[in-house]
């Protein structure tokens, strides 16, 4: 009798344990966070918010209307690896983060600096490039060093929504800060509305080449920082997917080929990841 009772208890215990494990597994599956990447794969289209204002980085060909540059090459490769299409959505810089979090776009692919403050509003991928800060001036200007810019009569330009709006007054407390639309700084510099444009070094190669000798860089670098692609806040599944893609193309040589195509230099990991 005791043996029978023990056998019954074992069977009941095994049933309860098995049922509990199944319920636990179902709950764990149900609790798995959703990702915007799942929706992207279902619809077969990746909507990418961009700021096509920098030649070689991301800009729109005036003849074909195609988005070209290092960023489009990277993201086109990502979409191809997933077997999906891309729809580019040009946006004002100040609206990019909100667009990703409200569902207007699926992700941000722009020259966006990864800052601690921004991580409260957007989830970044692993860095797609490293860069530094530099100043662009008119070739005939008297400025030789960055220290020359720290003067009450000097007007330094910065783009709308840029993190430099807070940084420039700290670096050049005596100078005047002039905030401009992202695409307006070249005309402002040429006409004298500003004396210098302070920005990521990656912003300057195209405009300097097109200026026909009228613009130059002050040959000093400041800082070293990272650019990351942005996905909706908290979407770690989407982030992980981008991270694996970036790690893969940096390993197999694809990233180096894209870098050399647009910047004319061999790529190697370093503190600055020199843009040109």
C-alpha cells in the first residue's frame, strides 16, 4: 500500500512539475520584449530616417535622387542581409529622435554623436565610426589655431539641434555662438555671418573640395567620439542585430572597402578613425 501511495505521489509531482515548467516557458516566451525589427521583417521594408546634408557621408544625388554616401552603403548592406527593401525618409535634424520613437521611421541612420544625454531618449547601435571635432574657416582668415577663435569678436557657427550648441560656449567662452540650419553654414561662412564652423571633422571634406580653395581647416583636433545608428528607445533586439552586422562587415573587409570608397583612406581601428 505504501509503495502504491509513493508511486501515486511521484506521478502527481511529475505532472505538476511538468505543467509548471510548461507554464513557466510560456510565460517566459510571452514576456520576451517585442522589437520593431519583427515588424520591419513582416512588412519587408525598413524606413530609415536620415539627414542627407554631408557629401560622402549621406547626401542625395541631385540628378538621380538616390541617397548615396557611407551611411547609405552601410544600411543598404544591412537591408540586403535581411532580404528587405529600404525607404529613406529625409528629416530635419531636430526631429530624428522623435521620429524613431513615434514610429514615423524604423531607425535613424545619421552622423549622430553618441552622448550620455541622448541615451535617455534613443538606443544606439555599436559605433559605425569614430571622429573628432575640427573648425573650418575661410582660407583668407587670420585664424591659425583653435585658441585664435576664443575672442569676443569671433562668431562660431553650430547646427540646429547639435550637441555643439552646449559644447562651443565651454570650449570658446569668449566667442559668440551662432546657431544655423544644418545646410546653411557654408554660405554663412563665405558671407562673413560666421567666422568659423565648429563641427565633426566628417562634415568638412565635401564642402572644402567644392569651395575651390576658399575654405580650409584649422589643423587641430579636439576630442574623440562615436557615431551610432539609432533605434527606438529600449529596442535591444534591433540594436543587437545592427551590432552583429557591423562587427561582421568590419571583420570580412566590407566596411574597409566602403570607408576607402568615400574617404579615400585605408581604414583601421583607432581612437579617431580619421575621416579624411
